[in-house]
């Protein structure tokens, strides 16, 4: 698995990382055996950067991940979790909750330190609080040795300059905004972050199943024109004997200034397949054809969080 450095942190992380959201039964019921096997296959396949959150399964993802990692040497993986979002509409970025959340996550995960801690989906709150209260609280936790590096995550492009213009962070995470259909993150934000020395992470190469052959979930917020283009692109790939998910993953992994792309599953076979795809060369001709299909809807997305944070 190819590795890249994460900003100025000194961390060398794999270009493909394991997202543990599925362990929280966010999408289907998951057995303990499936959870443990998924984590072990991820580590065996080189996906030794693991991302989770107390929001995923309302704590279940962290708990099952802690069980799966119980006998794994701590130095063999890099661990990222989050704080601030605890349910669909429950957000708390107060300094008091920062201290509590870190200790709860450490207990669930069975470790004495986190490599990365992110403020989760900050677009749902007044973001000045992140600058004035949350990040200073995170720095105090960092000084205590419980966390190595800190940052934030979210969907709208506006959030990155808003925070980074006011406060130093070590790294950030964007999701569903560097894909076959939507490259806003790389177009609008990545050069800015690179100039500041902020580590850049991407999640959601399949854009919530949009760029797969799976049925689209009812909660998918993308415009109908985007969904139609995605179905057309998937059919085009299938006619060439290629799963669109493979092309989508390879595309997201290809940007040299994005240190890692996080993909999640509780299916060990999916994880093993992704690792194989990551090692194979991209079909450049097919990529161009698919990008032409997406051209009329390129970079179309949706509003996430508070309207003025978009």
C-alpha cells in the first residue's frame, strides 16, 4: 500500500484508509465476527489508518473497533476519531464535552492516546464556537498527551477557510467532495490547505453509493440530474466490464496532495477487493469517458448543515 505524509504531522499514512462507520450498524446489522474480521482484513491489506466517531452507531463503532484491536500492537496502526456530533441532531462542541468525549473514546477504543481527533461535521453549528472554544480545548487535551494531532471535518467548502484563517489545525477531513462527479475539494480548497501545511484527508470515494452499482439510498441528497448521470456512468463502465466503484476508488486515490481516502465497510471481501484495486493502474481512457458523462453535472452537490455555513 502506497503511503503519503499527512501535512506537517510526520505521519506516513496509507492512501487508502479503513472507515469504521459500518461497524456502528449505520447501514445494516453487523455481527461481532464480521466487525473483527473486517478490521483484521483491513490491517492485513495495508489499511492501517482507521477512522471512526462516537456518532457512528452512537458509540457502537468505537466499542467494536476497540474489541477488534484489543490484541493488535498499538504502534501498528494510526487511529482517528471525532467529537461534537453524537446523534442526528445532537451536537455539543463545548469545552466541557471535549474533555468528556475524549476520555469516553479512549475507554471504548482501549487505548491511552488518539493519533488524530477531529471536530465532527462542524457545519451544523455556529462555527465561531469551534475557533473560540472547541479547538483551544482540543489543544489542552493535546498537551495532556491524550491526542497527537487535531483538526475538523465537514462537507461544505466554506468551512475550511473559515476555520483555518483563524486558528491553526494539523489536519482536516472532507467527504463526498473529491469523487468522479465532484472535485470541488481539490479545485477550491486543497491548494489553500497545502500552502498552510495542513494535512488533507478525503472520505467517501463512492459518494454514499452514488458511484456504485448498489441501489441508491432514499436519504441520498444529490440532485436527480446527478443520480441519472451516475446510473449512466455505471452502465457505461459495466459495458466495458468494469465496476464503476473500482474507477471511483482509483480516481480518489490518485490526487498527490490528498494524503488518504477513507472507505468504509463491514464486509471483509469489499475491503480486500478495494486493496487490490488500489494496487492496479487506472484505465485512463475509461476515466475520460466517464468524466465526459459527468461533465454536465460536475461539482453539483447539496446544502449540508446551517445554510450560512455553505
